[in-house]
C-alpha cells in the first residue's frame, strides 16, 4: 500500500498501519496484507456505532436479496462508467462498493491501483471475491472497512468515485472534506446522488426497515455548492435513472398520463420498471428523457 498516504483525519498527523493517534486515539489496523480498517477511536460508540450496525444489516440483506433490481444497478453503473471515462493507469478509490457493478467495469480497464471501501464488512468481502475472480493481475487491489467521514487518506488518488453514498452519511461536510483531502491536486471526484427525491418513503412510520436510510436529497445547484466549498470544481453534470411515467413537473398531469399510456402501448417502456432507463439511452428514444424526471444526478468535479 505504498501509494497510500495515511494520516489522522483530525490533526493531519502521519500514521502507519497499526498505529493509533496519540492525541485523539484514531486507529488504523490491518487484518490482512491488502485490507485496512479505521476507527475514530478505540472506544467509539453512540450514534456512529448504531449507524455502522444498521449498514451491516442492510448489506447482508442486499447481498442475499437485492434492494434494487440488478438490471437497474448494472445500467446505472454502465452510464456512470461512460461518463467517467477510462481509468487505465489511475489510482482509483471507490467509496461504497455495494454489489460491485462499477468495480467490475473498473477492473476490466486495469487501473494502476483500486481501493474498494465500504462501511459494511460484507460488501468489502464481496469486493475482494470479485477481484480475485476477475483474473486481473496488473492492478494493485486493496480493500478498506470504515466510515467515509473518517477515512485517513491524503493526496492518494487520481479518481474517487462515490455512487449513492452522500445521501446516507450522517455529516455531509465531514465526508466531502475527507474526499477532497484524499485526492491528488487535479484529481477528479465523481458522485452520483438522488435527484429531488421524496424522503417520506424512508420514514419508520412508512415501514422503513432500517434506522438510517436516505437522509437528504440533492439538486444540481445544492450539490455544486457543497463541492465548491471543499475545493472541488464541478466540470460535468449528467442525469441518470429514468422510470416509466415519472415526468418532469413542467409536463401537465393529464398529458403525462396519456404519453405514458402511448409509450407503454407501443413497447417503449418495456416489461419492467427498469427497462425504460436502458431503452432510452438509444436514439431516437433518448429524446424522451427530456420529458422525464431522473432519479439520479451525477456530477464530476476536479480538485483545484
């Protein structure tokens, strides 16, 4: 892991794997040659401990029975990868690896190094299996278990990618500061987040199973403002995740219903709710995206 510059996130003190910060107790450990874990301190409890436990449960459920259709996740990963471009010979970190759809695409391109980080150990273990089964022998692959808000990396990566992560973190400012800190100057950060999402669906009063789910949503202006605050200059914006009948507000309700009926009748919406996202990538159906409200916003920014 020689390419990784590691520090205590609280006082920027350089640390080696296995050391604890003498000031605050922040600790970095390794249970294998290619994996590191990090904790705020040796006695971390409270809300962050509850938060970690919730995501351990979510990961276990998701890997056994995907929360979102694999076909839809694969489509989003494909579009995200295309927007990012080639990762050949780059030092890359993926934050929140989930089921590994984007990781698989990165491995095929053989980046110089790839770090798979997640707060849930089961997702990280799955990422390790994906890499071992890939046959890639040229990429330096490492894993890390920990909360992105407290990750210890400093000027280590050419590219950091976080898909469907920022809506989950407890403190967005913490996460963005550490992400910016982990990038080399000129490096890029690609983040995909929910776009203008209704949050009531994540309430325990609406039978939400998990104590922590989506805690915020974003629009383009809000996300750009947050990125600029930590020295990340937005350079590209994309919209992803289009569903049948989910029209923009500028489309009157009665018109949207009739358009939806027509598109369904002639087969443009497909047989499943995720088919339209894939179909609408192609011409001329791509024009239909302008009428539909996306589920996801992808912003690529650069560290200045």
